[in-house]
C-alpha cells in the first residue's frame, strides 16, 4: 500500500485494506513520472467512496475483515477520460483546446508557461507585456524573450493574468516548504442521512451547487451527478465556458447563469443556497468573500452543509491565493522540468494528460461522497500543487530506489492498452452543434448501466431552481 493511497483512504475514513478491492491494470499514461499510478489511485478512491455511499443507502456496513466484492477499474476508460480534450470530437474534429497564447515561451534566462484560454486572461497577458490588444503568439514570444522568467511571472500576475516561471522541483520546494496531503477532510456537525432509496443512485435527492469551471471541479461534480445528485452549475453571464469544455464535463448536470452583483439574481441564488446540501467552489481563495461564499463563511452561515474547494496552489505563503491551472502547476512545481529532461534543446515537457486536474476532481468527489455517506457536514479540500508534489515525490532516485513518500511506483506500459487508448473512439450522438463524441467519466460503478451517448445541453440554459 502506497503512502499516497493510504493517506487518501485515511482521510476518507476507510481502512488501508480497502484498496485490495480495486482490480485492474494501471492506466496507460506513459511519462517519466508515474501518472498511471496517480490516475488509478485517485479514481479508485472515488470508486470506494461511491461504494460507501451505496452501502449507506442499503443500510449495510462492511467490517474491515470482510471479503467484499472486487471493484473493477477499466484502465482504458480511465486513461481515455484523463485525455478527454485530446479524444473528444465534434463533427469528427478535435476541439481547439488551447489558445495560441497558451504554452511554453523561452525567456531571457529560462522558460515561462502561460495560460490564456479565457479572453480576459489573454488580454491581461498582452497588457502586462506591453503588447497590443491584437498581439499574436510571435509578438508575445518576442516580449517574453527580453525578460527574466520570474519578472514575467510577477508582471503578468499583477495584471490579473496567468504565467509562471518553469522551475525544477528543488527550487519549488525551497520556495514553498513541505508539501501537504493531496486530500483533506474536516468533519463537523451532523446532517441528514442520504435521502435516496435507490442503491443504483445513492446520491439521489442531494442538491449540489457547482461554482466551478475548467476541469477539476466540473469533473468532480460530473462524478457526483453520476451517482444521482441534483447538480446545478452557476456561472456569471459575462464569463462563458468554452463549448467543448462544457460538453466534456456537463453530463448529468444543469447549468444556469446568475450575476451575483445583481440584486434580483443574488436573491435567486440565496434561495438556491438555502436548500443546497453541498457547495463546491473552484475560484481562487478570496474571490467569493464579498458574496459570503468562501468555505469558512459558509460553515458559519450554513453549518449543516458540506463545502468543498479545489484550488491550484496549497494554502501557504504568498502563492496560496493566486489563480492557477493544471498546466501552470506542472511548470512551477518541477513536473515540466522532469518531463523535459530528454529534450535535446532543454525545453520543458508536459504530462500526457491534465492529470492533476482529473485526479483532483476524483479526489474531491470522493471526499464529498464520503461525508454525505457518513451523514456529516464538513469541508473537503484539494490542491493541484499537493498532487503535483506527491507525484514528484514518487520519482525514482539516482540510486534507482523509489524516492517517493507517496509510493506511486511506475509500471511498464502495456502496449495493447496503449493502442486501445490511442485508438479510442468516443460514442457519437447527434446534437444541436453537430455530431458529438465525448469520452465520459473515468469510472462507471459496476452496479450501474452505461448511460450511453449524451446529446449535450446548452450551457446556462436552465432555470435557477432545484428539481
């Protein structure tokens, strides 16, 4: 049992022996770091939490010495889901997942990783670099090449944009100090038991406000919707989500638009919050404070609910409240340096998937499902940085021994499984946008039927009301 998996199970209130129920090969996500092991451990944690919720509905509890049924994990399904932005299709075409201004750029003394997939972040990047409002990738590259990497990082952050200097793991550890646990649960008072009477949908009747976007949070709420929860995603009208991203993670949810700065919309949101049992946020810490929606504020105003937060950076030092995404955490934490070690030009590398995001989503959903199954209020916290640090800790040391405190040992990639993932064809269905093929969730409980193709719902098209 690895320390990574053991620590996650401990937070979920499960015995270390629970991992023995998980069967299935390691997902084929080849990299210098053991990404497949991370994916299996995170998805496995959610699978165990889903079983716990089902047992709570059925009124059964398993003793640690029992020999419960095995839980099959499909390695191809997991790997394909983690690579969803690479494999999903609309009319046979892959989505334009990355803006031209997102990526690695050579600086005066190293490398910088930018993220400009949202228009407001692209505008902030151009502004910080003194480029025009229509500056292309070539112009941005020229501006970055003249500056030290950390100077770019500081200027873009100050302008409200997203860019980080590429560091090695040792430099990041010196800057940030010791790593924290990848998943943290804080249990508080009692709440009602699960209202579901259907073990196939153990979270039926649970109302979840989804205040997340991009990948990690939406992956978590998709998983919870798959267990029957009524998930209502709320977004600001002026901040739309890219279509492919919503189609990729929106299955089973509803989506509405509310401007919390508008009095009428604010009143509607307060009505939703009054009946919610779970609130999941993904905004940078402090961004929702003026609305009373930070987890600490919600714990005071609504002590019987479950709150959950996914954040980019661990809550320590002056990075704790910064914006961030998976690709930026990979670059800052040292993952990009490790994955680029075989590049002849010294360029940084990347993981074969947005694995920090997808793993964080699975862990977040596991924590929420566990608290609901226990009939406890509380808070679930996941940070991409902590997952990155755990993954780096698993790297083999110079002497060939596993240096990882988390013990996510890399396994040989099965060529047959790799071919199956590379050739994965999402089931296509007609939609208002064209023929849609999405990969789907990484785990389907053995006691559920595959939901089949999803036609998609328009983003923001639902009324701000519970079912």
